[in-house]
C-alpha cells in the first residue's frame, strides 16, 4: 500500500459555536396521562394473557411443546409480554417493505392485517411515498448518476463479493484506495475500513482498551459503543449526556481512586462520545470534551456515524463544525451508511494505531471484506463531497441538507411541537409522548403519502415517545411543505402541539398538497 500523505485539511483555532439545544421539559399533565395510558395497557395485557392461558381467547403466538416446557425461556418475561400485548398491536408501523431506491421518495409494498398485527398479507398495491425515515443525508441513495455507474463497473471488474477476509484474499485495489481516501478526507495519518458499521465499534474498541482500563461513556451512546465497551473487560462509567461538570467529576474521582480494590493507576482512560446522537438530534459539546481530555490526559474516541458528511462546511463532521483540530481526537470512527449511500464503517487515527487494529481486529482478520461495489460507492461519493469529481455537486448537497434541516426544524417549532436537539442536526425528533398516538401519527401520515419513523419505549424513556424525521439533501422545499402541512393538521387532530414556547405570532406560510397556503 502506498504511503498516504498528510491530508490537506485546514487546522484552525476552535471557533466559538455556542451549544444551543432544545430539550423542553415534558408537561406534567402529559407525563401523568402517558403513565396512566401505559398502566391501562399493562392491566389489559395481563387480563388478555389470563384469558389466553385458560383458552377463553385464542392464542396466535407460537407455543412451547409440552416436552420443552422445562427448557429455559428464550425471552425474558417482560420482553415477551411487551411484544405480545403492546408492540404487536401497532406492528404495522415498522418493518415496511419497500421496492425502490430509498431516496426522497420510495415505493412501498402495501400490507394489511386482519388479526391486529399477528400476521400480514400483501394487498398487491405499490404506492409512492415521501421518505422521511431513511438515513440518506446527502442524497446518494440513487440508482442513476456517477456513483451508480461506477459501482456497476466495479461489479463487472471485481465481482459481487471478495469471498474472503481482508487479511487473506479480500483486499483489492479498491479497498486500499478507500483506506487512503478516508484518511485524507478525515485528516488522519491512516484509516481502516470495515464491512459493517456496528462491528466497527463493537470489534475494535476491545482492541483499544482492556482490563485495567477505564471507559467513560455518554449515557446516550449507541448500542454498538455500549457492546464494544462491555467486551473490553475495562471498567465502564457513564456520564450524563453532554454534562461536562459530571464528566470532569468522574475523571477527577477516577484518577484519585484508581482501579477498584488495588487502587493502582488506570492503564488507560478513554472518553467515548458521538458526534450527533441519532435519537435526540443532539450534538456533542466537542470543544469542552477535548479540553477535559487534555486536562486529565485521557484518550478520546469519537463516533461520527451521523455527523460525517452531514456537518461542517466541507462535510468533515462535527470536528469541522466546531473548528477543532483533528489531532485532538485520538480515534475517529464513522460509517458509510448515512451520508455516502453505502455500507460499512471506518476508523481513522495515527498509523501505529491503525496498524495494530489491522493485526488484531476481528472485523479485519475474520469478517468478510467490504463488497467491491460498496467500496466503489464510498470512493465515488467521497470524491464528490471533496469536489474531486462532480464539480460543486458535493458542496451543493451539503448546503442543501443544512438548509433543509434548519427550515424543517424551525417550522415544526413555530407550529407548536416540542422538538429536541440542535438546529444543525439532520435528525429532527418530534415528541409524541402518548403511546396511543405513536401508531395514530404513523398511520395518518401514510394516508397522506408520507412515511415516517416513530419510536417508543423501551427505545426511548417511557414518557418520551417520538417521531424521528431524517432530512436529506434530496428533499425539495415542496416536499417538506407537504409534510409540514400534514403535521400541522394532525397536530391539531391528535393534540400533539405540546410546546409552551409556541410562537403565536409566527408568520410562516406552509403550502399543503392542495397548494393552499396556511399561516402557522
């Protein structure tokens, strides 16, 4: 592999970007009614389980054979109960089958259920919907254009799969080029790519920290970071989301006390954070984290899965967004699934770290290498973002995403919804609270030609069910206005406009599908 030159990335002093994020408190009455709603659901769930047990109500779930009743259960009682009595009733809001590219719009295979979610059958219809649920930040989920064309050429040249791990016969020139280009784009000496984003975290963090080490993790970190941290054997401590005082308190106390029982100094302390938190639409307070990292001589692991490509003037993520120096972040991780229209992930760091990961990481030595077409998609889309190919198309996509995210978020606030997160985030969480309104909003939006993602307990706190809108550079202003008009209507019908910060004098005018303007 050729030696990668130091990337041409400007290193400037961190600019002052105040961390202004919205996390409006849940109204007390709404919280009470939400708990009451869940309580009633649980009561009736136990009642129906009683009726099923005694044969009064028909059971549609699979039953254990009599000879297997003494076997340990596959699922915990609560998980099985929740799935059986709550999730199944609104299961039509998830796992929607599509049959097209997941761009600004997609084709949805229609289904129906005659037994309240236990089984589904296709209706034979396929309809077109506005897509606000896919991670397609820069709009590279497309089957036309230079990315698609070059990926097809890669299949003809290299085949569909490498059929081997990177350490055996799975490394092609494409993989070497991806590693080199990622390092150049991120601003690090070297980079390593993996075929799966989740595994990039879960299989590489255990190589970086081991027993005798300490991991300090944000409470909202992704499951892949949580799993990777648990596999290390290191001590794990959690700090409140973006609470720098709490983080410093943990750092100071941990250094004073040392390892449990022996009180020896920690072999290594690593702070683990994300650039953008996908469930909250929140940004990490990176300058403050870097300051603490330097003060207490810790290492910093930054997951930029949702920020690389989506933030920063040139799409270089949350580091560029704040104007920080990439040298201050020891390990920079990201994925290719959100902004690049591909799959897999990367880790960028000093060359000595990357060499160690390539020798010991399970995702490099055992897992199948990234498919050639996927590697080519990463190469082409990254070159477009960097302006190497496609002229100013990359810059246009980055700017369009920023404009769409800002416009949509501000419009939702003016309509009276509680919106979480940062204005720069392409993820816009809209709080629903009541579990009964989760399915109602999803179904009613589909009736209006719009597909959204709704999330509830246990993926969120019990009183913070929400709809999560994923903005894309491929969304037009007309599409966003159609979505906002539908939200405005349903917000009144379903009673979702909970915000006490509602701007009654807002002057935003939203055009619905009918073309009639409505003042928000």
